[in-house]
C-alpha cells in the first residue's frame, strides 16, 4: 500500500461498526469531538471482559488522551464568570440542586460548588465542563463564552438553533431530503420557487437581494430541506458560491411554504437567516457543520429512530 494510503488510515478505527478517527484538536469545536472519541473508547474498553481483548484500543485511548491534554495545556485560562452563570441558569431551568448536578456527571460532592466561583483560583477541568455541556445539550464554546442569562444576540440565537439541528441530525431524530441542484437533478418543487434558473446544465442561485448583484452565484451543494421543524413549512439549507471562485462558500436558510395557486402548488419563500449576515462567522461555522452531518446522514443506512434506539440500547 502507498504511504499516502497508510497516512490517511492512521488513527482510523471502528467500534460496533461505527467509524471513528483520532483527533488532534486545534480549537474548542475539535476538542469537543476529541472528547466524544475518547468517551467512545472508554465505554468500549470498560465493556470488555478482560485486558487481553483491549488490543490496540488501549493505545488509541492513550494517544487520544495525549492529544486532548496537549490542547488543554495550550488553552490557558478561561473566564469563569460565563460558565458559572450558565451552570446556575440551567440548574434553575431544570430545577436541579448542585449536589444533584455533581451526582449526574459523576464528580465528588462539593467539587463544582467549591471550584465554580468567579474569584476562584481553580477552574473546572475541561472534562467536567464537557460533561456539563453534554448534560445540558449545549456545545462547550457556548457554555464557556456566551452568557445565556442575558438575552441572546440574533447570531447567538441562530447558532443555538443550528447546534440543536446538528444534535438532532447526528442522532437521526430528524430527516433531511435532498432536493438536488449541484450534484442531483433539481426538483420541480425548487424550480417553482423563483430562486433558481439553469444555464448550460449549471444551476444559478439568485441571491441578489442580499449579495453583490455583479456576481453570478451557483449552487455548491444540493439543496436540503427538513419538514420536521415547523408544521406546514419546509426549512431549506442552500450552499452556494461565486461562479469560477472555488474558495467562496455561503449558506442561506429559508422557509418554503406550499400554496395552491391556480390549481398548482407553488412555494412561498421566506427568509430565515443568511450566514453572510453574521460578520463574526459563527453562523457559517455551525452551518457548515450541519451541512456535513446532513450529507453524512444521506449516505448512511436508512434506519428509523425507533429501530436505532432499540439497537443502541441493546449494544449498551
């Protein structure tokens, strides 16, 4: 086998038929995924009957641990104030006491209450922060950097919305439909929206109401829609770029509402939000993560959420 192939396969492994890759995090989002990988390895190893079966998985866990610790060592100190406010916010929201929270995430009694103080010299370990984020179903970056007790900016609100969609998509709780455009045939439903036209087999996206009208925009991905978010509407995700500029990539999100006009079904288009509206690119980053998850789900085996839950419970 070639050196390139071996390097590409390095760090790849499977657990119960699901593929994982060791992650060397370079940012908070990658740290979160690295912690997920480590958790999967720990769960797998704890379920083995003897040490002889652990094989290379113990080495994989050791390497993933080292990668995580290297990043944490470079992370430095973070501001405790947002974290404390958010922990208190979620405890009040869920009617939890501190002792109950500590028990739920498996830390000793009093650990969080002693450490999570605004003027405390100590900080909660990133492992504990990650467990709290998992429990409250929020990403680590939001838990540390955004004060959820203060009314959210539009960008933060949208980011939390996309984050929830990412979680639901990863768990196969919602389904997305490929409506075509870039790789697949553009569906008739999208042709009736007025958003798209075709030129020599290329689908043109008409984003001129909020983008530079001097550019021609083409679809960079197929358009994906989800009907599980709002009754009577489809939430559509549109990935596009500037024609002949490979590095350009934008994401628009719209609601499509079916209406009967002159006996024919037409879709009324309503803006949800556009990634280009956010100068800090938090919407764009989370949106690209969602697009990747949706495309991964599209290639996956088709199993209903009910069956998936039964299988997962049996494995665990």
